[in-house]
């Protein structure tokens, strides 16, 4: 069986995907005791280290066929504005260099790094890529949305854009199925494998704002197949009646927009600022975040409107965690673990592609 290691392992999204792809996850490391305890409860065969990875020496860690890294993304994202120069920000961004530290020591056949797309705006990004190349790696950047990744199993009902850096020492991974997800073309009236139409020369960005999919035959825009949010929502949990509820003015505005847009059908009011307002439960959820609850279900019950926030178990399902996954501790810690996790289906698909190279 192929082996893998998981650094910055968090709640175990990448490890779960790796196991689904047939890997033996032999080692996982994270600095947060809660995350390590949660990971160990669900991956008891894995050796765990609860440690700041800056302080972990590669000689004390095992070699593996594939190494997965999810360095801190908090201070790379542009939602933080201009690059912060606080000690916490610099320490967070420097975790990208931990990848190079372990790679230089072990020279894993395949390395996969997950982060936000904005990591490529990091001033040290060219130097980081050059370091990986100096260690003998071909480095590819792959922008993927979790709702579209179904190469080795089902996708998840969550629109979550991330950058995946795939580094190999010999053969490249065949990621065609991930980069060209099956899409229905209404013009050609058939399912096609689309091309990506980029809005920038760097070919980096998020779905819709950075790229869109086009039919290779008629060149019209197409939308990849994506699971609906309703697939993870428990509609028997009614919540509270909306009539008479004392909610914030902005929340009521979003609810009114959703009621008008979806004509009384269930929808998600998106309580996250910016231009987000409401989306149908027939579409994937907006990105699940670690801080705060942003997904409010509004739906009719016996002719009256009810509302509630989505529960952690529903958010975990939208990240691809199986129903049998064990969650413990406070609701806040669970939410932090879920929001920071790697979508299991993306890890599964990338790791499945690595199997072909290893074989």
C-alpha cells in the first residue's frame, strides 16, 4: 500500500481523502491539541505529533510516497487587505518554508500543497518555487473548486476555491479529469469535457472570477455538474418561525432578497458581508469558513417560514466528511476544525492521481 504523511493536518480532511484513495496515512502533525485529538480518534493507525511544525526536525519524521502540506493561509488571503507585517502574520506566511524544509530532507516522489489562490501574490512566491525546482521538482499550480471534483468519487455541495501545488520528481500527475470536470452543454445538448477560459495570463484564480468553463465544440460557457446544498441539509430540523423574529437589518434584507428571488422555495441566506445575499439550496453552499456561522436556512414549514443556522454536522458533510466521522469537543472548536479542513473529495482525487505515478 502506498504511504502518505499529512502536515498541518487539522481535522483530517486531507487524511480522509488519502485513505479513500487507498493510502496508508502513516504520520500526521499539527500544533493544535484539539485537532490532533480529533485526528487521532478518526485515524487511530496514524502516528501523531502535536507540535509547532517549525520546531519539528525532518529526521524525526517518516519518509512517504506522498507528502501533503496545508500551511497557514490566513495571512495570504487578500481579505486581510495589504500584507500585514505583524509577528503573527510573518510567522503564518513562513509556514510555506516548512514545506521546503521537509522536502529537502526526504525528497518525496510527490508533494501536494494546499493554500488559498492569493498565496501566489506572496513576495517570496518566486523564491519558494525556485527552491522546489532546485530540489528536483516540477511544480504545477492547479486551481480547483471543491464542488467540481468528482474524478474518483462524488463531489461535495460546497463552492470552495483553493490552489493546489503539485510537485513531482519524475512523471507528472494526470489531472485532466480534475481540470475538465464533466459539464452539460445546453447548446450541444450533451455532456462535455470543457476547456478553461482564463481572465488572466497567469492562469490563476477562482471559478467565475478567474476562469470559466467553455464547451470545446460550440465554445459556449458551461457549468460543471455540482451537488446541491439540499443533499446535506436536514429539513426535519425546522428551526424557529421567522414571523416576529428579531433579526439584524442586514439579515432581514438578505432574507427579503431570497424570498423574492426564490418565490418561497427553501434558500440559504448568506450572512457574510460583501455582495453575498442568498442562494438556492439547489446550488452548492458558499465557502464554509472557520470563524463565524454564515449559512442560514430559510424554508417553509406547514405554510409558515422558519429559519435556522446550518448545524456543524451539515457543514462537515459539505466538506465531504463521512457520517461516521467522530466529532467531539465544543461546537466552536468543531466549527474551526471543519472550516479549516481540506475538502476530502479534492484530496481523494489528487491522491488517486498520484497512485498512477507511483505505480
